[in-house]
């Protein structure tokens, strides 16, 4: 799961660092990750999963996001700790998660299809390749087989609904239509404080965290011109388009 800027908070650009300024900003769990957490909990409640584990990477502030997952009902959490706010790229995150999945011998990894900050939509695919696990992306519904050997997944594509059967072990990345995440109750928030939370230093994982892609600049989007003009004929429309330089 990932800690991101609250989707309802206006992002600010730090012109010196050419990055989003997160100072004193409200943070939250990535909405797609909330969907993944909820689906893991439903599998546990239906007795199709024996244990649920949440994993996140970041500074000490990331613990709050993991505690939220624990308060929702996750059994235990693994915190991959970084000293500073590293802008980890999908391949690096995939390698880190691969080491955890191997250690935990997880048969099913449920992830958000993307994070709402960078919108990369790459980590699940890379993790699947690194582990040689089956992959289902943009899942809007899935059913685990009775023998726990495969999953029937439903994907919304341009031409309709695509249904596939994939074998375990597998990685699935989930869409917002999959479910409606629950709210953590006050008693569960209190219980979350005593649930297991393991801390692993990122330096102990022997993963190269250096960036392969460098961001040259980040700019705020300009105000959009929402003005409109009515035209009475095709020739008048053509003239207006010529003025705009699009014809």
C-alpha cells in the first residue's frame, strides 16, 4: 500500500526541488490500495485466505498508513523503512516487494492498479515478471476457486467485460469498481496499535534504489480557458479553427 497526498488536497509545487511539496500536507492511503485491502479482508472473512499482510515503503510517517490498514482488519504489517523521502520508481519497488513476497511465500498479492500521485500503473506488472507469477490487471471482480489453485478475473475493457482464469501464485491489480472499502471503527483503531508491525531497513534488502529516470521539471497546470463561441455555419467554424492554428 502507498501513502499519497490526499486526493482532495490541492498539490503545491516546490520550484527549488522541482517536485510536489508535501510539507504540512494531508496524506492518505492511495484509494486503489484501499480497494486492495478491502478485498484481502473479504477473502479472509470468507475463509479463502489464512492471513492478510500489508506492506508499505517510506519514512516513519508511513507507519500511519499501515496502522490504517491494520485498523481496517489486516492481520499484520511489514514496514520497509527509508531514511528520507525517496522517489522510488516502479522497478525498484517491484524488486523490494519481490524479496518480501519470497520471504512470506505469499500465493496471492493484491495491489492497487496505480497510485494517484504518479499514476505509473507499472509496479504490479513488474512484480509479476520478477517473480514469474500469473498476472491479472485492472480487476473489477474476481473469484477464487474452491481448491484455491486459480482465480477467475473480470476486467473492464473498451469492448466490454473480459473474463480470464489465472493460476496461483498470482499478482492482481485492482480497479475502483471492485468493492467499497470499509471504515475503521474506533475499537479497531485501538486494536491496531497492538497488532504486529515489522520494520525492515531498506538498506538490508540489497536493492539498488538509484533512479533510472530523472524528472527534469514539474509545473502546475495553467488555468483552462473554458470560454465557448457559437458558430452558425461550417465555413464560420473553419475560419475560427484557422485563427486558432489548428487548421
